[in-house]
């Protein structure tokens, strides 16, 4: 590896472009070293068994392509936006290029040609990438409506600064609506509009969104999401979903809750609801199987017990 000693440290840990290496002083002979692997035309990397972040792997592809940005499933994964996208586990890197330039055609790349405005792309640690909102729209063509709602709920939820280090949501429902108005003919726009109509500010997890959608599909009333409920003796709880008119609180417990301390907290929560005359419905991961049929059954039964009837 001595012949590669002049390579900057950043090139030893991630792929780089041929031009970047030459600009850093590497010779043609050094770049033909047996430990240098060609990933694609003009893109090389050192042999490395480490699992590199997708953003680092993608960066040189946007550099060599020009007028382009990481997009679609690649951007969805880099931004860590939830929602199932068919084919998302594939190895192709998705790169969108500004119209009228031709899509990227190179090994390992799924090329797209699109029209994005300046505020629909940004730089993330040296990587040109579509913004979270534009990524959501680009994925609408292949994502199911329910999964688009999961992604939209993630973008518009109000974060908890203590845990997340931010106080503003990634987007608002209004901003998503403006984005759709900008691109009326884009593929998947009909599904995106339907998803936006179903999106709500308040879901704290993908499973909470899926539960809400399943209940709505079954004709159950619309719940409040993560809104504080004042119980007896000044006790306050914030159920994942609540039906105040019927005093029904729905809590989604995705973990096994085997920790004795967590079990104690769960019991205390149930007792708080019971003392205030509320009915708690606990939903576990197993209840979400088969399109959440069992979860919907439990919520419907609790509402029915408290006097709700379908209109």
C-alpha cells in the first residue's frame, strides 16, 4: 500500500473520482495499483471490507455525472424516511439529472431525468441529494398510498427536542401541498395527493400511522394523535390515539416490554386510565399482522363498549 500513501485520508475510507485523486497528486501508476478497484467509469475505491454509509458510496456518482443528485430510493434510504418502497433493497444507486440532460448511464446506476428547482436539492456532507420532500414525491410512483402516508407523517411530525436535537418538523402539510402544485404531471402525483389528504401531524411512528389508516379504512372515527389527556388528580397521559367522546385510549407497544421497570410503568398507565374512567387498548406488534385486522378488532370492540355505533 506504500504506493498509495499520497492519497488523502478521505479517499482511503470511501470511493472517490479519478479527477479528485489526480488533483490530490496521485499518479496514473498509483491509481492502477492492485488495491484500487474501479466501481464505474471515473470512480475508484480502495479494497475495503467495511460497510460504508450509503451517502459516502453515492457521492462520487453525483460528482462525475454533473447536474445531478441522489434521488428516489437512494435518497429515501439516506434520509432514513420510513415507508416500504418496492425494490428499495436493490443495489442500484438512483441518480436524477436535470432536464434536458440525458439520464446517467453507467454501471450500478439507475438514471432518471427530471425537473427540480433549486430548493428541491441540497448538499449533505458533500453529496448532492434531493430534499426530503422532493424525495417523497419522487417515490410516489412506486410506493403504495399507505406507505406514502407513513413517509408524509414522518416528515410533518413535531419532533421532541430532548430526544432528537431539533424542534421543527422536516416539512409541513402546506409545504407538501405546494410541492404537488409545482409538479402537476409528475408520475405518481395522484397517489401523492391521496396520501397528502390522509396525512396527519401527530403520529410518532410508522406503525402508529398504519394503525390509524387501518382503523379509518374500517370505518372507525378519526382519533386524536398524541394529544395530552388530563385524568383524575392532575394526572396527565398522552395516548398514541385517543377518542375523547368515548374515553378510549389506544397505546401501541411495539417492543416486547419484558423489562420489569417497563412492565411497572405499563401497569401504572393502565391504572391511571381506569381510575379516570378511560378504557385503554394496548396494541402489540402481533396485532398488526394481516393488515392490522386484530388491532382494528380490539379498537372497534372498545369503542362499541363505550357506546359508539357506525353512522
